[in-house]
C-alpha cells in the first residue's frame, strides 16, 4: 500500500543518499519510489521528472557547501579550518559534486568557501593579487588533494606494496624515514600539515594578524 504522506525534502534526502552510495546511474524514479515506499506518480508530483530531480539535488549540493563556517582564533587557523571543512564536504558527496561540475556550477559551488578565505586573507593583511593568490592556492590544494585521495582509494592493489619498497638503504640510511614511508598514510594529518605549511607561507610577511607561530597551537592541532 502506497504511503500517503511524503515531503519534497524526504524525496531529496533519499535521492541524495542513493546518489552518494551508488552514483547518479542508480537514481531511477522507480527505485526512488521503492526506497520511499510510495508510487512513482507521487515522486513526480513532488519534484517533477528525473532531470528536475537532478537539478534539485545539484542546487542542494551547492547550498550545502555554502554552510562552511571558519573556526579558530587567527586568520591562519580559520583558513585551515575552511580547507578542512571543504575537503570533508567534497569527500562526503563525490557523485553529487560531479553532477554539479557536469552542470557547469562548480565555480558557484566553491564561491562561499572562497569568500570565507577572502575574509581571512584580508584579516591577515593581504590585499589584491596576493589575497587572490592565497584564496586560489588553498582551493586548489583541497581539490587536488581530494583527487589524489580518490585515485589512491580506487587504485588496484599494488605489488610490490609501498611498505615493501622502502628499506634503510633506499632512504639514504635514514631508518626512521624508511619506516615512516612504509607505514600507512594518515591522510587527515598529512592534509592539515600541508595546508598549514601553505597558509603560513602565503601569509608570511603580510601586515596585520597572520597568526605566525600559532597555527599549530589552535583547535586543529593533531
């Protein structure tokens, strides 16, 4: 028996969950109706056809990435927090982000994060081209890092594995280095370290509060 009560938000929530787990190809009106326990006609009534549904999911994804809020006591800390939040948001919804890109709305999706970074760059004393360079550098670092992560996750099993490649003699007699390179990668810590180094370099020499020496002591310290 088809259910009688259904909301547009419930339809979009369920559709988004299907796309996140299985990709856009898995999102059919029949499958969505089955997931919701309702009739296909009810889906059409709430969101229109499949293309309208996909447009609504894209709009929601763009809106979701607009909710990033900087945290921290210095501009540098807050820029790192924006990068962390943006990476997390993109990683949580790769198929939805791909749909946004396919519809030509990628720049619109990243605009709120860019605005947050602009604000912090200004707070750190950067202006003009220097501020723009900082904003884009952080954004590119996030996107590039996520792409590398996803490629590593989807890569076939490596033979020989990384831990088999590094030995003391290959690391210029630096045993701790060899052991570290053969250990599993802490991708979160590596990301934070790389963004901190990038932000510190970008803000070095800027007038105003750059958070020099304080980035590693904020709420994002590992």
